[in-house]
C-alpha cells in the first residue's frame, strides 16, 4: 500500500501535520518522543537526564485549565516508575524559523512549573527546557537547539524508520531547518584576530543583532584577507565572568574554560580593556579547518559582517593581487548590469573605446550589454582598506566574467 497527500509520493504520518508554524513542529517532535523509544533515549541523553522509568506520558499543548486561550506547555513529558511519578520535563519550543532568545524561552518555561494540574504529583522533580533555533543560554533551565535535536537523531536514524520520517519532515519545512541560511559568515576581526586564532573563541554582545545561521564562519584580518573556514562546535550565551556558567559549558565541551581564558587574556593585553558581561560566544572547531586554496578578499573590509555562498568563495583568481574577490555590489542578469552603491564610491561604466555609458548612483541598471564588447567599470572614491580601481567585464564561456584591478 502507498499513502499520498496532494499527489505527493512517499508521504508519511508527519505529512498529516506538515507546516512551518511552531505548533506543527512541536507536535511532530512530541509524537516522535512518544512513539520512538530510540528517539526518547537520545533526547534524554542530549539534555543529560538520567532517569529510570517504565511509563512516560507525552502531552503537546498541555493546558493550565480546560478552557481556550490559556497557558499551554508546548511539550510536557511525565515519567513514572511502578506508577509513581519520577520526573516531569517542560519543553518550551520556539519556531525553528525564528531567532528567538533562549533566555526568553527559558523564562517562559519556568513560569509553567507552578499551577498546572498535570504537574501536581511531581513536586520539585520538574525541569524546564528551552528549545530554540540555534543560540543557547546558560540559564537555570536546560537550553538546547533544534539543530542539536536533528544532529543527535541523525546518528540513530538507521535504527528507526519513524526518526527518518521526522528528520525528512523537519528538514523540508519551508525556510526553517536548512542547517544554514547562507553557507559562510565573514566577520571583520582585525583587533581580535590573533585571539580568535589562538583560542578558537569569538564573542560579541548578547544583544548584538542576531547572526543568520551559517554552515561555516571565517574572519577577516588586515586588508580583509580570509584564509580559513571553520565549523562551529556550539554557540552559547553566558556571562564570561560567571564561573558556574563557564563550568557548565566546559562539562559538555572540555577545554572551553582554558580557551575562553586564552581569548580574554590576549584581547585584554592588546586592547587594554576587560572582556566582561553577557556575551554570545562562538566555539570554533579548530581541529578541522578548511584552508582556502586561494586567499579570499572582499571589495571592502568594512565593519559589517557579510554572508557569502560557497560559489563565491571557490573559483579561479579574478584579481591582479592573486586573490578571489567576493562582492555584493554588482549583479549581472542576462544582458543587464546592476550596481548597488553604498554612497562611498562612484561607479562609471565605459566601453572598450573609453566612452562613458553610465554613472551609477544608488541602485540602477544598464542594458543591454553587448557580448562582443569588453567593458570597464571605473571606481572613484577612496577606502582605507581596499583601493579598487576598476572592474573589467568580459563575456566568456556563455557568462559575464568580472576581473578586479587594484
């Protein structure tokens, strides 16, 4: 027999609740934990919960009162041994699409510990768990991420078909559980570059604008040069002077305490200021870096983080300085060139006879580009990090190729 929904082949039970809304995601996870002992065991291992039980009740959207529009627990797990209550877990899950603070989720979860009749028999044996897209906090509650859920389940997916179905369902939620939004996050790190390279730690303020998820992270040194890509072992939010919180991370990632201390010492010695307060800490996988075959540079090494695709990072040298140049200013679509200026530079398009065709300001297009003609885009305006003189355009192998001249 074969089950289909809207003519889709190979449908599973999860297609009945498919969708990218938060309740759909938590219901799918709750159902999996209730029906798969393998998944439940891995979940408990992930949150480091050691408990003996012979019965578990999983509630999704457990209500404080039997009326509409009152407080609800996303996922409630109640464990029993010989019909005696052993432990209850409250999971406050935020959408895998949303960059919501784990601290916010944790605060919400702890509010549910009191006042739910379902928890009356569990007394102090109740733990709150925040489940968010990526960044975790060191809080009184347990903090985990959706990517950790997927990773830990992937390790045992061959042992349970239901886990395979759940992972497939989750990874195909529109716009949510791709492991990354864009493949590479590039961060300017001139003053802290040495500290990052020697410690494998990068930090920024907790309240700093949330980074999009990326598969790799890289750091720009002087002149914006990028030589290595690093995977992330974890991202946590904590007070970098809170010894208890640091030890919590060190328990799961041995060596973190030493690495953070190294980072702080180097930064403080170079910048003559103390690294303190609540931070978002990126823990890099320094054991498996990817070395770029050719150095990479952006057009400008400005103060802003930037996101790139692998396609923009790997290729042949396209500059006169022996580097691949990555940029977001120029878009060539068919026979039209569009330049997105930022007000710091002026771009002037000229043909191979030196005739000025267009001066670009803000965001404008020029069309049509003639495939039999080579063009130069002259750049005026200075930048202390990069002195770009012109961009040469040539049509080769059925596409427009950009060559950067400094």
